[in-house]
C-alpha cells in the first residue's frame, strides 16, 4: 500500500520536517553511494525486502543519478539504475515519468515519504519500487550534511551566501568561465593536431566520441580512426552501417567485400554493454552511419556543413545531427544531439573560425553556445540546488570550470564570486 505522509520514525524524531526539504539531492546521492545507512533491513514502501549487491556509481552525465546498480528486490535480481530524490513528488516534477531514459530505473530512493510515495510509475507504465532512506541512516542529517560539504566536488561552500551577490553578476562570471573553457578546448585541439589539422576528420572523431557516452567514448573514437572515411563516404547508409559493425568486431565479413585491405576489427571486449538501451553500441552505430550517409551532415565537408547550419540557427544545427538512420533505429535524441554539438562540434568549429580568422564564424559558434540548453549532470544539479541553475550550455560548462578549477582547488581569491563575498581576498 502507498505510504501517505508518515510521521518521522522515532530514531529520527529530532530531525525537523522542514529540514528535509532543504537537504540537497546531491547529499542523498552521496549517502547512497558511500553506504551511509544500515543495509540489513531495507524494504520498499510495499514491504518487499531490498538487498544491495552493488550500490552503483554516480552518473556525472545526463540521465538517472546512479548507474550499474545490482539489487535483489522481493527475491528477484535487478540490474539497472537508481534515481534519488528528497521526496517522491520530485520524480514527476522532474518529468521522469514521461522520459523513456528512466525506464531502466529499478529503485527510486527518497529521503522521506510524501503524498506521491508508492504511486509512481515509469514512462512505459510499470510501477516504480521506492525505498525511504531516512529511517536507515547511520547518523543524523546534520552530521551527514556536514560530512557532505567537507568532501570535494560538492557545491561551493560559499553558496549559502550567494544571495548577497546579484544573480546577474554570478551568471556573468559563470558565462565568462564557460567561454574560457570552450576556448581552452579549441586551443587544446589545435595543439594536439598541429597548425593545419584535418578538421573534418577531427570533427568526426570528436562527434563519435560524444556519441559513445561515457562507457564507450574511447571505443567510438577508436572506431572513427579505424575506418577508411574516404571509402565509407562513397557508400550507401546500410553499407556504411555494415562497415561500422565489421570494424567494431560485430560482424564476420570485412569492411567491403570488393574494397582494399583494412585493419583487424576491434576486440569485442572493447565495447561495454548493459547500460540504457538508448546507449547500446549498435544503436549508436546506426546513428553514426546516418551522419555519414548521403544526406548526413558529415558526408562531405563536415565542418562547413555544420558551420552553415549553425549560421542559420542553433535548431538547424541540431536538426542536421538527427537524420534518419539506415536501419530504422530511432534517430539521435535531442539531448544527445545537444551534447554532441556542445562538447564535440563547437570546439572544432571555434578552432576552424580562429584558423580562418573569421569573426562571423566565431560569432555564430559563441551565439550557439549561449543558446544551447544545458544538459543536466551531477555538477549542474548541485549548482542548481545551490541557487544557480545553468540556463545554457555556456553556463553549464562554466559551472564545471568553477567547480573544478576554483571551488575544488580553494581558489576563492581568484573567483569573482569569492571576491564579492570576501573583499579582503581581492587584495590577497
């Protein structure tokens, strides 16, 4: 039966109800992956025993909070994702009930129950098992939060005072850092590939890498380097897909029966499987084949094709990255297309603009960077909880740079927000 607004258990009666709503979701995620609770008597809100075999790992990208979990629920073994919220209502408030990417969530962990507890469903209609974590915590919320804020990679410690700095000033600083990060990426690509790199091949390699998600990023970049792009671009979409399968070690035949010799196929163990269906290697290869097919954006003059689409609009560039696949596999999703454009294409296009000394192309890249929506991940979620939710790809990348290069390194004296909060630092 659903659990409607239960009172806090006796062991946690000292925790005020109002404090529950103020607990950052990142702190609950941290408590789950670090195992800061008693696992011996866990049960879902329906009374099914929960045995944890593997808690999983935090997902730093878009999608469910924890991946790779293995749980026994009611005697049945489940492998998949875990989503973590303060209360049950957040599942629907965040739109997860309408998102097929969350159909692999095997357990919804909440700190405390509310009126929606026990009533949630996945996008495909199945009931979602839930676990209320609060009664099982080893320590008080106060102790857990103190530990959480002392661990690196959390939201900035000064965030409690952020309201003393105007929001537009905070966002300007984060955007400055975001643009700096994009320029750093472009410069790194230029150094790695020389003063006159093959930007088309570079763009394809970076796009393949972004397509591979975290688990298969290296494998997809290796795949891009193994195939003969010149030969591949002469073939039809289905032939390109067959060639990618062969080069990836997923087919018995060669790249082309009538073609030149080709490198040995990749080893099967190079590919990681078992994640979300949307990230299955074969599905991503079909989307990569669509890029190189006759109507794909990477078929001819890839850099120019995307630059021209970007000059029309950011939406046009995203649409170019989502052509129909040769085997009927669903086209690349808009969220992943956004990630490919922001993380892979824009740094290469900015390098191209700088090599051409073209202000117009550079302006189009930067305009798209500020127009692209942010893709949620662990860092951006923590900044959102701290009161600075990124509103663009530029702000999201700026949040990453602020966390990594300033907050985690304790460089408050070099941070514009830190200087505003602690004026003495500006002269340190």
